[in-house]
C-alpha cells in the first residue's frame, strides 16, 4: 500500500504529501470563485450550494470517478433534530436534543470509551442546527430516501434519544461494487451511497459545477507561507502541474487520513503498514493530502482523541477473509471499475467457529468469535437519561475484544500486530459453502494460501507483511491443541464457547483476516462555519474543510460530511 511503486497509482495510499508550503505561482492556469477538493459527500455538497448561489465552482477529484467513500457507503444518513421524516412518523427530536446527545459526557461504550465527551461544542452545535435544512436540501436535490420511519440501522455515534437514521434508496444507477444496477425489486428499498452521490452528481452537473476528474491537489497556495489569504491550489493531472486560483475560497473535502500510514500513526502507533485493508479503498483513498497541505500553511489538527477512542468502526474485525479489502459492509465484484485493484471478493465468514485465527507465528491469541469495538446509537443505553452519570452505571462493562488482541503483536518490539491468518480446512469450506478460488480469494498477491498439510501451509505463507516466517511446528501444535479443545468441548486458552469443529481434512487454508481500518475521526481544526483554524487559534482566511478531513466531531460518516459541506458553502456565499 505504501510502496514507492504504488505512489503513482490513483487510489493507492501514499506516504508523501504536501508538507512544505508551495509559493504562489506567477500565473494561474485556471480560476474560479470556489475551488473544492474532493468529489465525495462534503465536496459535492459544497460545490452545489456554492454554484447555486451564483459562484463559479471548480471541483477537483483525484480518482477516475466521483463519489469518494460516500458512494461506496451504505447510504445510511443520520440526520435528526426534527426532520420532516421524523415528524411524519411521530418521532420527537430537536436541534437541542441532538446537540446534547452528541456532547453527552456520560455515555460510554462497554469498554469504557466515551463517544461524545471530546466533541467540540461549537462544531456540534452548528451541525445540530443545520440537520433539518440539510435533510430538506438533499430531498430537493434528488436524493430519495427509503420510504420508512427513521430507525437506528447503520447508526454510529448518533445519540441515544431518538431514531435518526435515514436510508438513501440505491435507485437505478450501476453500483460501484458490481458495475451493475441493483435488482429492480430492491431499487426503492435498498440503502446505498449510490443513491446519495449519483443524484448529487447529476444536480452538480446540471447547475454547472465544473468537475475535473484525475486532478490531484498537491498543495494549497497562501499569500505568505503562514499568513494571509488562501489563493488557490496546485494540482497534478496526467503528469502536469496546474495552478488553480480560488477567488473566494478553497474547500477541503478530501475524506480523511487513515490511508496514510505515517499520518494515522500520529493517533495510534500500532497502525503500521500491514493494515492495508481499508474500507472504501480502492475506490478512493484517505491519503491525508488535505490535512498535509493545510498543515503546511499553518493549519492545526483538532480532537485527536476521537481517532483513538475504541468505538465505532475506526478499526473493524474483517468480515470477509482471503482478500485485501475485507470490510464488513463492502465487497468488490469483477464488474466493478476498480476490481483490477481490489483483485478478489473475499470469503464472507458466517460463523467464526469455522476457523481459528493465528498471528504471524502461527499462534492463536483470542476467542475467534469475540467482538470488535461497539458503537452508540438509539437505545444503546436503556434506560438513558441525557447527561446523567448513571448512564455509565447501566452499561455492562465488557473491556475485551478480538481487535486489540490481534493488534498486540508477537512481542518482537514492532508496534503493529502483523498479519492475522484464518486457518481452516476443507470441511469448513463445505460448511460455509465457500469457493476458495479466484476471484473469491487472492492467492496471487499473497492474501490466501493453500497446502496439503498444516506444516506445509505454514511453510507456504510468504507475503510482504509477514515479517517473520511462521514456524511450521507452531502451527501444527496450535491446530492439534485446538482439535483437542474441540474433543473436550473446552477452549482452555481463550474461552471460545464450545469449540465445534476439528481442523483435520486437507487441503488446509490460511486466509488474510487482519483488522480493517475505516473511519477518520481526527482532522483539521475548524470553526462553526467550517473555516480552517491555525495553530494560534486564528482563522485561515479563504480555507474551509468538512467531513472526515475535519476534526473535533466523533461521528461516523455521511451526516457530518454533508452538513459541513453545506455549512462551508453557506458561509462562503453569505453576503459580506
Ligand atoms: C464501505 C463504507 C460504508 C459506509 N457506510 C456509511 C453509512 O452507511 N452511513 C454513514 O453515515 N457513513 C458511512 N460511511 C462513511 C462515509 O462514507 C464517509 O464518512 C463520508 O463519505 C466522508 O465524506 P468525505 O466528504 O469526508 O469523504 P469522501 O466521501 O471519501 O470524499 C473524499 C473525496 O476526496 C478525494 N480526494 C482525496 N484527496 C484528494 C486530493 N488530494 N485531490 C483531489 N481529490 C482528493 C477522494 O478521492 C474522494 O473522492 C461508509 C464508508 C465506507 C467506506
């Protein structure tokens, strides 16, 4: 993922970035009133709002297509505060209730981590106050929500007091995951980011937003390196560098930083290179380019705790194995425009009793059926009283999870836990009805291995992140010991509930089952209008940011990105 060879490829994480300020150019190649970076949830929204207010807008996107993570998403949009959808279904909510939910210090997860305690009040207040109009704005711009009451499905750090989750109907556009439209019978009822981003793209093109694909922002120009207005950006396109002037504002909607190994390790040193299975990749990357370019001209980071808080989907247990991209809610199929980079669909794990998971040394480390991080949502705490310390008392403390055990490593001083392999046999393949052949698994790139004996399997495992060889004797002993637990019905090592299946029938498999990284919840410091703030607390004139590249707000996903794109453009277009 961070190989030098990957650097030139779109959609692949890069460790380079605009870390030094670029001098303003002597002349500009293009110009607009507003230059928006990133055609995802934040950027597309900001671009439409600014254009509809009469400004000339250029939207630059580094990938071959628009959409960002938003188009790969489940399309579950938590907009509350008293939307029309909530009112129609008799759900009581208000901006104040939403604000207090999302700043409720007393809410903690079963592992003790607080979801909302470190949210920036100014940022969350602005969000809560604009949910209702943002919902109406989406509907007015062609987004069709599934016709049902708001619920809690897909919600993640969206507050306990009211159901707020709306679902974008996938509609008729080809899905990025398959290259085909969804089954007509599902088009009005299935939720998908397709149903969010394609209507917004159509609206943007209709009102005259100019979208420049395969244009990668590499620097932001300011009058002086750390002073004055932001003037525009530098982009790379087909090997050439262009300077684009922004007469009024630049909006950063670059989607976060978890694809950049050095950057993500600011928050969590464990997240080394082997965590290459990022959700939303390879459709688009979260390469920290927006953060780095803004920091190069003085911007501050903000709310960094939210990135390491062990809640939500910031790191997830893989749900598909034997492939690089095993995120629980996203599979890539051969018809997808990015399947050449995804390379395999993965084997979905229905029952973790069918495999054992081992580290690089071939040793088990945790109960395979163990959970990942949890998340807060409507009725996660029940009974719940906003702001009451007894909320924490009513949460059943469950501190442990499979993820932290997987990332603990092998004790060799390396920060990352290394590859995790799911080990299984031919009987498991039958039980799960897997087809362990390409395109379901990725033998070619080293994300799946097969052998006639357990010892040979360990010998066979070789790939770029397996930094020590797996001792065959270790894996043989691990499997023998586990088979003994199956016979006795008791997992003496990790307490897996009644281990059910021996691993004894060849061929044997080792399938990539390493934790997956997902959300970015730390980013640039912004104010209520999404203006970027510098290290001294001063606004950087003309620079805005929203979504996963913005910090100070621990909430998964689309709602904060759309609202912040909306807020940024509203401020840019407001009369002086
Ligand atoms: C599989 C998956 C499922 C999800 N499901 C949900 C869900 O159901 N509900 C929910 O609320 N959230 C969900 N999310 C999260 C949600 O999609 C994101 O939080 C949201 O899209 C973030 O919006 P954004 O504008 O910050 O970034 P994005 O939507 O990712 O857009 C960023 C864009 O910027 C572009 N870009 C980056 N750097 C540059 C550069 N230097 N130059 C030019 N362009 C650049 C990227 O290519 C990308 O197109 C999901 C995410 C994934 C991956």
